[in-house]
């Protein structure tokens, strides 16, 4: 696939830059939810709304009790607006529907941010328990 033949693409950097795509800022995995045009109009720089994993689930072994497995399977989520310069797009996508949960409204108050983060956490934990997209729930090692 040649980048120069695609309409609407500005360069190689935008090739994998899409909503639902995997992003890597500061060694954390995340999913892009909204791009700058539909996100916040009052920001002068290019930015996007992302949701990701702040704390990864631990490794579960066979001899762990059910209580310990539940504790190790927890995920901590984050939501933030990030400048395009601070993220690195990847070719991977995650098909978790966070558009209904994550929106720019979380910037209005602390309570909205907390409830949005909890909803995101619940959706990510649900995806982790199904066993799909295992690459997304492993810690990045540099």
C-alpha cells in the first residue's frame, strides 16, 4: 500500500493514525477515541482524546485462588487529551466500543472524569477476561 496514492493522508505518520487504533505514549498502551477536529475546538495544536491502561493486570498462575485471580485481573484506566507529537501510532486496533463512554465532557468536572474512567475500566476488564487482544494487556518493555 503506497502512502502517496491515498487521498486525505498527509504522510507516513498518518497511515496508522485512526480512531480505534493502538497508540503508545510514555510506554502505556491506549486507544484513540476522537481526533482534534471533533474533540476540542479551543486547542490550537493537533490533539486527540485517548483512553488507555495506567496499570496492567498481573500474571495469573494455576495455583492462585479465585480471590487472588480477581485481584490480579484488575486494570486501572486513564483518559486524557494528548498532542499528536507525544503519541506513536501502531498498526494494531482494539475493537472495544468506548465511544459511548468516553467523550470530551469529562473535562468539565472531576466527577465526570472519575465516572468515565470507571466505565472505561469496566469495559477493558471485560475484554481482558474474554482473552481477546492479549497484546494490549501486556506491559510494554523498552
